C-alpha cells in the first residue's frame, strides 16, 4: 500500500523540497504556505488524480499541516485521496513543524519522517550521536554526561538534530520512539541546554 510521507520538525519544508528533487518534478506549486484552505485541498485532490506528461512520477507538496495553519475542512477533503493515491503516478509529500499538532486522521494516513534543522555533514557529531543512542538503548548511561562535555554549546543544536535523526531511523522501535519524542521536544526549543539534552536521553533512569 502506498504511503503519503509527512515530514515534521524545524527543517520539514526544506526536507520535503530535497526529497522532491530525488522523486520527480512538482506538478503544481507547493500548497498551503499561507495556510491550507478548502479550495487548496480541492486543487490538491485534482492534482493527485493527474497523470504527468513525459515523466514517470510527479510530486505534490502540501504544508504546513499543523492545526493552527491547516483548515480542518481542508484536511477532511484530502483524507480519502491520501488513502488511494497511486505513487507510480503522483507522490504527495506533506510537512508540518510539530507532528503532535497534525490532525490524527492525517497522521494515520502518512509515514512520518523527522526533519531536524539542517544538520551539517559532521562526522564527529554523527559518530557521537550513534554512540549516545546505542548507550541509551543498552542502558549504559554512566558516561553520557562526560561524553557531552567535549561538545561546544554552539554545536549543541546540531548534535540534538543528529541524535533525533538516529533515533528516528527505526520508527517501529517503541523504545527508540519514547526517547525520540523527548529529544524532539528539546530540539524545538530556541536555546536548549546540555542538561536538558541529558534529561531527554535518560528520562527517569538517573
């Protein structure tokens, strides 16, 4: 069964547009930047029934789908088509800043992908994120705080994004998702601290 993809997080819109470049051309301008309205939803449904000329797969971008930006009636118009689209013809991509604010009926029809603020290509941060996630999942918590001390505060948001990305790789893993949800919330704050990151990683374990 085809899945509509819903990117969410501070870098969601950018992530959607990057994914579109890898999938196929837009068959209409992105919908909803100024707030998704019912008329927009009807246009989206029409686009999802379209067959692109001269390309194998076309794409449609919709968002933000957060409840304060997307009209509930517009979401209702989209529901049925999001269940039935043919991803061999047109692939819809949705995006939102906060997954929790997307109406449950839309969320249930989508494959959610975390999109942190643009994480730089930094091998040190990536390796640290992998190591931290492994330690947390294995219950080896003693050295987490010391490992983080070597990271400069200005690099903390990038590290948080890298950790959240590692946790979201296996969304069906409930243990990962519990930790991911805590880290995701920290990543949305304007000035996260090292103490808040450690708290998100270990939860009530220490």
